[in-house]
């Protein structure tokens, strides 16, 4: 898998991605979104959701999962599946 490319078009997005990009671009990244640690993934998802100004309902609809399932991801209770990780990369334009 090649390294993801991040589309950055504002200073705010640049600042947020500079903080999370080491996790996203890590060579140890596998099929999970950004990290194998659910707590770290949850913090990244919360920051990205806030950056894109999505409500929990909006993002769960976009990902075709329940709001409760998304909340569990953001709280760090679970890690996203391989399929959900792909949808997260697409949603946040990390390709």
C-alpha cells in the first residue's frame, strides 16, 4: 500500500493534520484507521469530526453505521474494521 496523500487547503486543516499525520502516515499503520490503539484512534476521529464540523449523526450516516457504533469508536472502546477504515480515509480525504 502506498503512503496516503492528504489534501490540505487551509491553515486550520494544516495545523490539525500536522498533529495527527504522524499517526496516519506511520509505516506501522495497518488496516486499522491511523493506529492500533483504540484510544488514539478515538482522539483522532474526534479531532477530524470537529474539524469537518460533522455531528455524530451526520458522520454515522455518511459511514453507514449506527450513532452508537461511531460513539464507541470515538471513545476508544473499539477500533474500526478494515472496511470502515477505508470509508474513514475517503470521508476525510486521506487517500
